[in-house]
C-alpha cells in the first residue's frame, strides 16, 4: 500500500478517505471461514454465511485520532455525572424497585453509541447489553490477515487477543466487585431462546473465551434456570455468574422471575443488571445528560458539564403538552422509546405519520434533536450511514467499532453494511494516506 504524506487538514483527509478509499477492506471470505470453523466446533448448526450475510462490511471507516479521544472524554464525563448523588436520586426516583438494589458490580460491556458531526462526536444513546465486541475482535483479525499495511491504522491497536484478555479481566473485576473471591466455577450466557438470536455466534465466542481461561461456560435459555437451596442452577450446573443478554432489563416478565429473585438475593452475580440499565441506558437519562442546568444543580464539575453540553443532543420527554410543538418541528427530532433497544420502535421525525405519532405521545418516549450520521461511500452506489459504538467498562473504552447501514436506524440487513473496523491515522501531523486516493 503506497503512502504519501498529506499536508491537508486531517478532517478533510478523513472525509476524503471515507468517500474515495476502497483499496483496503476486510477479507470477508477468510473471516467467515474462520468463524464457521470455530463455531461449528462448538455446535453451531446453521451455516454462518447463510444466516448472517450482512453482519460484516468489507469497508473500513476512517476517523481522526482526536475524535476517538473525544469519545473517551465524553464517556469519562458521563461516568463523572453518574457518580453524583443528585443524578442517582433523580434516576432512581423513576426506576423500578429492582433497580434500587445495588449488587456492587457496575456491569460489563456498556455500549456508547455516537454519530459524528462537524462539531465532533455526539452521544446518541447508551446500552447495557451491547453486542458485537468479540465479533469485532474477529473482524480485526481478518483485517490484519488480509493487509499487513493497515496495522498502523487500526483503532484497536492492541490487537484482538489483547481485547479479549481485557474483556475477560473486566468480567473477573465485575465478579470481585460483587463481593466474590477466587473465580466463578460456571458462567452462563443467558438469553431467551439464545439459538434463535441473531448474535448467537457471539454467545459461542464468549463461551470459548471463558473456557479458554479455565472456567466452565454454557449458553442457556432463561427458562432453564431454577433457584434451588439459594443457588441458581440449570440442570446439574450451579451458575455462579450470569452474563445477561436479555432485553427484559428489569426482569419483569414471568419467564424471568427466577433471575429477578437471583439478583435480589445474590444467588449469582448478574451482569449487566437492572440497576446498570436504570443508571445508564434508560433513554430518559439523555434528558438529564443534555440539561446543563440540571447537571449544575447536582454540583457536577464544570469540565463534565461543558463536555456533555457539546456532546449530548438536546433531549426531552414526549408529553401531551409538548406534542403540538414536536409534531410541528418533527423533522428536527428523532423519537425513541425510553426503555427501547436495538432501534426498535425508533423513528426519524420526517418519516412519522399522524397515527404513529399519536401512539408515541400515548407511550413512554423521548425526542432527541436529530444528528444525521456521517457517511461511508462504497463506490458509485449511494453512501452508507455510519454509527460508532464504544465498548466500555468502568469508564474505559475497550474498543471502538462502526456499523454501516441504510434506512432510519442501524440494522444488519443492508448489502455491504454491517460491523466495520475503525481506522485512524497514527499521527495527525504526518498522516499516511492509503494509495488510490
């Protein structure tokens, strides 16, 4: 890959790369072959390629190192605010009773989702059971396999093995912070009908990660869990640690009553858990994080207030009183269910019908000032939209990945879309530029 020194502004360079660079990409055939071979050994019966044709993109996304550093600053500011007593009191006043239980562990693998604007990264939401971290580690492996010259550009510069080690240590830290000693004997990756979940292959990657570190692990349907003599069990297994991938964030459904009791009684360490969702992922928190007056009332430090004022789009709760104004200016807003996930039930205001808007007003929704996503051009075809996800534990970014898509929200149905690696120039003052640009 030929390199020349670019003297142009780094932002212009990044934009140029995202529009015009197609000389490097993921070796998708190699990646899928690796995954199919590895996952088949763990019992995956459906051909990976057939079941997940749009999970990975062949295109990398380019971003400046300063933008990545800015994402970390935003994450740090959020953590600072979340730690204030005023924020805790405000959040828990609206939260279900189960969220008032503090098990001690903060919860693993937060997902901070960003759009990039001309003014820098904008935090559009936070998720507590963010999928894709280990899949993106495999994506990085494929990048390194297909083109050694991309090594200096990879944002996950410590490599996939280092990322996996860090993620495993995060689980062990969460275990210890919940008051446990030694290591868990068995970790269960839990979801409803896990084998039918789109990211089931990643469940198997986590199973392999735990087993490679000497811990028994299993992917378990939530319905198989039982409480026996104050122990959480699945068949003959005692479950010490639940890696929770459920989207019933407060264990409110009858099928999750066992997990509800296990969390409250400490029968097992559960991560992420209801309190983490209440403190971070409920979309109503975006109202708090975008309100500098509210933040100042909680005696938050000025630096955090300044950072979040610039980074979190203005967000408000949708009410009957605000409905008329929101409908009139709907093209300027994006509407999200307060306890939603995976973009389900989310709408760009310009796409709303009167009927859908009436349903939103009668439900629990927030309206967030619209921040259009940045774009990655795949060639002569129309551009793909880009979301960035920072995988975070205790305020530290472990990895940043991108998701390419078309439509209103992120999805894995776009040809040429899916998870994409993030590249950044190693030195903004002397930026290597891939040939062909």
